[in-house]
């Protein structure tokens, strides 16, 4: 995170940490679920390598977690419980960011990934829908993602956030059009 913040001089500490977490969740969620959906197996994250210059995730090493087939909803449950939830707890302790903000950062990537799986692999569309509607997620995730999940189930392109991700605190970044709750409160974007 420090390397990422150093690459953005003048950035607010929490804004840099929040955006870094979004990159981390993209690296943890998208490839793990996309590969798992294609293989029909749960994949475990063995290692993640960060780029030395930027501190951003560069490579992710995956390994089969079980020899038996695993449906996509079970893969989502396991990924959230065993990889995303511990990352959120560690990030909360290190950065002071709220659990809800971090879960929404993860949720944006989760819902995008499930939508992409359904679009690109119609045979998995039912599994992706079932994973969206499942309520077996960690308690903190359910509380934070229920409204985003409702938007995803309703077919919104990008589920709206309820907590600002703070990315506008980094030089050169603006609020996220269409999903930023700060813009909605002021009536700037619907």
C-alpha cells in the first residue's frame, strides 16, 4: 500500500488504501471465480505477487482446493469466507477503513465478475444468478452488500454504492459517475 501511495503524491492516506484494496479485490475475485466457473472446481489462492514499483497485484497463483466438482455459489461462498473476509479484516486493522467501504470495494468486483461469467458462459448463467441471490456470505458481507446485490439482481450495469470509495482523494481521480453516493446526495447523477 505504501508503494501505491508513493506513486500518488498528495493522496489522502485512506483514499490510497481504499483504491489499493479495490485493485487487490479485483485480483482476488475475478480470476479465481472465472477460472473456477470454467473448471467447475473451487480454486484456492496460493500466492499473490505485487509489482515492486507500484505495489499493485501483478500475478495470482491458483490451485485446486478440492478434487470434487464445486458449483459456483459454493465457490463464491468459500472465496469470500477464506480470502476476501480475512483481507478485509487485515485492511481494517492496518488502514482504519470501515468494513462496509471495503466490502463494497470487493462487492463491485464480485458483481461485475458474476455478470461477466453469466454473459460469456450462458451455461453458467443460472449458477451466477444463484450465487447473486445466496445469503450464505459472511455476516459483514451480507450487511454491506445486500443493497448492491439488489441492484445487480435488478440488472444495473454497476451496482450503486452506499459508501464513497474515497478515490476522489487521489490527485487526478474524480468521484465515480453513476455509482458514487456523494454525487447522488447532491443530485448531480441519478
